């Protein structure tokens, strides 16, 4: 069984937000055309496309991340259409005035499960009181969780459109999650890409906080930042600190026609085998942990 804990939902709303920044009209069609991608159609068509894609690859369930603040409704409609297949994540900008109301609405009325923070992108530190209020709003909803992007951050689509990415990478320190995770011991905190270059800090925070998990998604090309790092070495380190129950397999799939990134799955399977991870532990990482975390209530 495979469940993918990191897929983006590049909805018409996502392209509209990018088009507004880039000065492109008719963005849901024009932006993908400019990128050499397929237009998403409407939210329902895109949701159905993802289900067909997951079926083609034997993937049972996947997260869908609303990848700009304010796009919660698109993922909510995809989840409502295919509740057995999708878990809804959404990006939140803590500097937005209505952020608490948006988060509360997303995890209650809209049925989304995970609020995603990008401190480097939104220039709001994790010890900011605005973040505390948002995390409290998520923690009040049983079954909800928090996702915090740490380490290196680059948004490929912004680069391709020539949009500036004035990120403050110093704000993406996983150690800053520990204060929040200790304050909310029953709330899961997911750190994508093993901390995206901050593996050591992610392991330190996770060692102190049993409610911190990692996802394994993307090509993890950050391993080139330190001498001698390999993907199987990363899996070994994560196994020794987190054990098999706090790792969530993910690909970071996003657009069509590329679709679901089987190559990422294959390379992680190889890395896990090389790391000596047993078949039963691999099945937790590849799907079991996802189902435990995101049981369909
Ligand atoms: Zn991603």
C-alpha cells in the first residue's frame, strides 16, 4: 500500500494568484501554457484527474496541498468529492489579518486537516504570537495537524515565471518547532523533506518532541549541502532517531502532464532497502503511518 503525504493541488485558484502577481490574464489557462503544463480545468476535473493518476500508480491516498494562502476551498471541494482518497492541507500566511478565522473555518467547516506554515516565505517567525494563535486554532480540532516547511525553500513555479522569491531562510529553523510541539503534545507537527537541509536540527527537535514527524518527499537534493550525505544515510539517521512510525512517504508531485512522480518513489524504495529498513517498517513509512495519522473519522 502506498499513501503519498506530499502532493500539491495546482488549482485554477493557485494559477490565478500567480497570474495576479505576474500580470498574466486568463491565468488558469495562460500560466500553465507559459510553463508547458496542462491547464487544470475546474477543481472537480483536477480532483478526478488526480484520482485517475493515483489509480494508475497503485497509490491509495494522497494529501492535496492548497499551495497559496486563500485557496482552501479548491482542496476542500476535491476532498469532498473523493473523501476516501484525499486529505486536505492548506497554506496559511500568519501575517494575513483574517488568518485565525480562515484556519478555524478550514479545519472545521471545510474539513481540511493540516495547516501549512512557511516561515521563510511569509516572514513570520515561529515564536511570533500570531503563529501561537493559529496553532491553538488547529489544536482545538481533533485529527488536525500542522506542517512547517524548514530549511531551504525554492518554489520552482515562481522561478519559471520570473517572480521574485524574497525568502528569509533563517526563519526555517526546525528547532523553533520544539516550543510549539511541547506546548501541544497531542498535535502532530510534520516537517517536510527531512528538514530540507536541516537534518540535524530536525532530528534534535524530533528527539525532544515525540509529536514531530518528517515527510520524505522530493528529490531531497539538499543532501549535496554536506559532504558525504546520501539518501540511504538520511533514512538510517531518521530511523535511529524517529523510528519507523514517524516518517511519512511523499513525492512532492504537483503538475500535469508529469503527474505522480514514480521516480521519487523508486529512488526512496532503493534508499530504504540499502538502509536495511525491513519490509514491515517500509510499509509503515509508505502508507501505514499516513493511515494512522489521517484516519477517516
Ligand atoms: Zn512541496
